[in-house]
C-alpha cells in the first residue's frame, strides 16, 4: 500500500515567513544584559520563545557568542550529563520518485546506481552492524511505491529478529516518506523508535523551487507529516532542516516554530532535532555549491542556539561533518551522533567499489565505531547505546515527565554505563577496553550510594554474561 493524499499546498501554515522575518529583524544588535537574561531562562531549563531565539541568533559581539557557547555547554551537562548516544544509519533502498535538486537519489540523476536490499541481504547488513557493537539504527528509504508501509514494517521486523553473537538491534528509528495515518499505524505495530522527517527548508519559495516534482513537491503534505504520525500513536518524532538551502537563521526559526506547533497541538515537542549541512553528491551540482553555504563558525552558532532554545530535545550531529568539527560541536549540546557509518546501500557487509554511486551524499567522518568510542572515552564522555526508555514506555509525554524535572540522569547514566560495559566486553579493541574501564570506574565514584549499588550489581551481571541489563 502506497498512498499519497494531496493536501492543499499553501504558505498559510504554522510556518509564517513574515513573522519569522519580523522576529529576526526586530531583535537586531541585542545588548549583553538582554542576552544574559535569555541565557538564564534557558539554564533554568525553560524552552525559549521565538523572539528570544531570534535575539540569540542576532548576537554580534564575540564576547556575547562566547557567553552563548558557554551556556550551551553548561546546559548540556545539566540535562544530559556527559553521555553521547551512538547509532548507525542503514540505507534500505535508494529508488525515488522525487526530484529534489540537492539529493543524489533524485529520479533524474542518471549517475546514481539504484539498489534495494533483499531480505537476505538486509540480514547480512544487520549482522555486520551488530558485529561491530551497534544497538541502535536509523533505517533510511527513498520515496517510491515499493517502499510501502508494509514493506517498511517488514524490514524493521527482520532487523529486530536478526541476532548475532551476544548482540542485536534494540531500537530502530525511521527516516522515510510522510505516510497517511493508516500507514503510520502499520509501521508503529512493529515497535519503531522515532519517526523522522526533515522538512529540508522551511522557506516556502525555496522549497517549491528545489522540489519541482514528485510527492515531496507538496510543502504542506510534508510539513504536516509528523502530525499524522502523532495522530497514529507515534509519540516520538524527529524534525530537521538541511542547512545550506536557505538562510541558516531562518531555518533555525523554522525548527522552533515546528517545535511550538507540535507542543501546542499534541502537548509534546519533537524527540530530536537534526541540522545536517548539505554535502556533495554524485551527479548533483547544487550540492557542490550550496546556495546558502553555512560556515563552520555559523554551524557552531546554530547548534548552540538550538540547544539553548529546546533544553530537553535531543540534538543529532551526523557524520556528514568532518571529525575535527564534530569534536568541537559535540561540546555545544549534541546528545546523539552516528559512528562507523556507511551510507551506500549494502555497504556494511561487503566492500563495494560503487559505494559512492549508491550513496545519497559523501560522508565527512569515516572513523570506525571503535575509533569514535575511544576518542569519546579519552574526552571522558560516556558512549551510550541505551534503548531502555523506549522499551519501558518512557516516550512522548511520559519521557517529558521524567526529563523536564531533570531526572533523566537517574535512568540514563546507569543505562549508559551498562551498555558501555557490554560494548567493552564484547566488541572493543584492547586500547578502547582499557580506557573504557577507567571511565566506568570514574563514573561509579560520582554516584550516590544507592545508585552505586544498583550500577555495580548491573555491571557485575554483565561481566558474568548477562546482556540487556537496564533500568
């Protein structure tokens, strides 16, 4: 079943271009006292209003930006501690009926090699990922009739039921086309994590120009795609914009207005926000020369402002970005990253000379999962594969009940330590194992006596062979 229902395509949505531009133009050259007041509101773990976000975006003074960066670092530590959640993308197929001008998968691109994984090949891909230590995936599909809700559900079911050694995939997030409410219900039944849809650009004229044909050409159908997911009972959703298609400040404001819309309609905002920059892709000239290229410095600014604007929303930093920049941006409020990623269809289980021509874009960070984990440990982060909240039903509004009062660390730190210990025992290189055990000991010493006992008991169970220990 693949159904596309035409919604009225109009600018008159919750994305008010005129209002966004007024926000940005009326909060120019803010004084430092005003900025500090806004930062204090964020540090008190309150979501910022659009005019406050615009004020931060318009900071001009280098000293003001350093205060913003420092506040983002502090808030990240307050809400998330030093955990970094890890995942990998798994591309199921790259057939597509859209013609997005910036995407290597677009239908008019004759240079891309089309491929969809067979179910047997999918199992091989999952085993290859599990053998490296992965527990969390985001599955990615082009938009094509063959990728129906039934097909998506079947592939996810296969992933969950493919075991390998001591490991398995415990959470599958989805990046796929917008569905009908009935389509989402079919996908929900197999137990997905977050359903993610990127609007790409919130600027209507730019959107229409860059999406000339296909279902994705309908701005409103895509914009309200996550509303339908929520109506279908999927209460973990992720939003995102592709930075470089239009002015980066406008796109940040678009993400904030999207967050507000979900909060106002459903009582809970997005679980995650993504902010990838456009990267080169085979046969895609616009991706080589983005019309609104975002500099590294501006990229750091937009990440810091997003962290301060939505204190309890996960921020996802992808391997599109080079390793050096990822190291810097990680400190500004990022809570999730992918690692050991390959975005060619079928490229985890075999060496593929055509991998670039089967990819949506070119990755900037090609480090292995173990290399990334080792570096995180050296920086005293806790690499986490935790999936406990999702499987315990602490999602959507229930997640916010725990997150907003600041209780996330009560569950997340112990569960992060459990999954780290699993990785160290089952998959780590010798140097990563040694560094990881040091970090475990340091983190245990930070716990109160009650938590310490719980964590030590769990770690001992894992050392004796138990797996999937969680709170």
